[in-house]
């Protein structure tokens, strides 16, 4: 009986190993991730090393995303951060190829008949009977992109909202970075040379980005957030061509912007160069009847100079 129990235990162990190997194979993960005992490295390191080859080529994005979604919990915060940043780099590198695939005039015409704002690539794929278009949409979605439109054109962008699932595992700076980028992904600030979010939201995003830059000056993504902040700071003080801060005809400040900024400053206090600029701007505007004159323009040019194209 004792010998029989030993055999059963051994058999169960072998079956368990086989199951783990099959699971790793089915998920598309390299075998190294399930063979830590043989190599003598930690499970976290094995998972990390197994992910790296998948993040070396944009063609492997579907496999990389599946693997990260199922395995990122097993690595350290530092390793998770490196993997997520590598994923973003691959997403950026592969974007031009996807843009060219969607830019085809026939594809554009067909997309116009099925596009729904906010719909995922998978949902859009379900709306077409065209097998080629359906395959394109499905593949783009599995690669981590979603569809946007502007000026009558449809184009893929990185679906940063999908990165939210990684926030539990990365370092604090990249957790905040994902929040910033997912907000952009959920609702881009502008389309067709005009703002599509409220003035208060414009200022709020600028403030969040400024806080990131000040809190994480050495973050790997501080440079990216600085570029975003420069855009939002400009939008705060100038608006855009189709939504100017000051009306073209009478040079009066947009009334909604006036109300939004006054309320925003009342809600947000504390040490912040952005808030100080906006507060000084609104004080000067009040003194000048909320009209764009030389004094206001000079303040704007000094505090928020427009970048030369």
C-alpha cells in the first residue's frame, strides 16, 4: 500500500508538470517561463525573460499582450515597469504600418459605413460583412490599437485605456503616466482644429501633467508628459483655431472659459507655476474687462510664448 501511494504521488507530480507546460504553450509563452527549476532562476525573472522576445517586434504584439495580461502579476514592480514601457515603445514603432493599412481609400470608404464613436476594433469588425476589412480590424484590435477619426479620416491610435490593467504592478510614476495617457485615449482634447473638451478640463489636464513633471523629474516618461503639458498650457491660454480663447470679432474672452477658469482657480490652490500663471492672467483680464489688449497679449507672450513651427 505504501508503494502504491508513492507511485500515485509521483504520477500526480508528473501530470502537474505536464499541465503547466501545456498551459504555457497554449498562452503563447516561451517554455522558459515554466522551467524555472531547471535554470535555477526565480519565477519572476523567468517570466520577465520570456516576455522580452515578444516585445522586440510589433508583429508579435498580440502574443505579447496576451502574455503580459496573464503573467505580469508574477514579476517585480521594476520588471513590470520595463515590460510596460517596452510595450508602449513597440506600439509606437508599429503605428505607422497600421496607419498605412488603414489609409487605403477603399478601407476609408468602408469604415465610413460602420464607424461608431468609441467602439472597439472588435465591435467594428462585427459590423462588416467584408472579410478583409473584418480581419484588418480584428488584427489591429488584438495588437492593442483602436480607431479614431478626424477631418473625415479614420486612423488607428494606441489604446492606452487597455494599459490600465497594468497599474497595479508598475512603479508609481508609470502608474500616473498610464492615468494621463488613458485619459487622452478615452477622450482626445481636440479634433478638426478645435477643442472637444471643456475649458476646465483643459486646465485640469495641464495641472495634472505639471504635477507629474514636478513629482517625477527623472521618470522615463517625463519628456513625453512635458510635450503633452506644453500643448495643454498653450490651449489653456490661447485655445485653438476653431475654439479661440478670445472671439475673433470683438476680442472678448469666451464667456464659458471665463466662468470655467474662475471656478477652476477657486477649487485648486497650492504651489503651482501653472496656477500662478493662470491666476495672474485672470486678474489682468478682470482689470481689462476680459478683453484681449496689449497688456493681456504681452502677459501671454511672456508667460506662455507660442512655440515656433
